[in-house]
C-alpha cells in the first residue's frame, strides 16, 4: 500500500532553516506528482510547493524564494528546504502524492501524517 512518512520538522527561530523529508513507498514514485501542504488549526490546508515528472516546480507566493522543493528518485524521497523561516510559516506540514500533476490544488490521492514546524 502507499505510504508517505514525513520527518524533519521541529522548532526554529525566525530566520533559521529546516529541511523536511518525505519517504515514499508502495507505488511508482518517479511517475507521481509530489507536493507539500501545510495547515494551521482553524484554517484550510494550503499548498506550499509541488513538483511533477516533467513540470517545473510550483510555489505558493508566500514561500517563493525561501523554500525549495526537490526529490531524489533513487531514494524515493521528497524534500522541502525551508530558509529564512518566519513565524507565519508555523504549521503542520504534509507530504502528498498524486498519479498526475495537480500543482498546488488540493485533492491529492495520498497523504502523509504530517510533521510540525514551529517558528518563533
């Protein structure tokens, strides 16, 4: 079965950096669109960054120039490098996968359990 497991979250001061990882298994990883979403209590889940098989990465305006999405197909792992973090970046971050490109739109087929990021 498809499994997505996030790691790398934690607490960091404003201006700092974190790198999130998402280990994927149970499907043909390299052929799927992958993305990072985030959610804070009481708000809708927000698309942060997405990367397809052939498409260029997509980013939310709020993180453009600070976050970088990448993936290593040899390790079936998705990454999100987060630099110049701000308190408003605090959220639960989720990894998601879909058989075709969805960009930052919700409705991804598979989701991880999330990893918490707190910026103070």
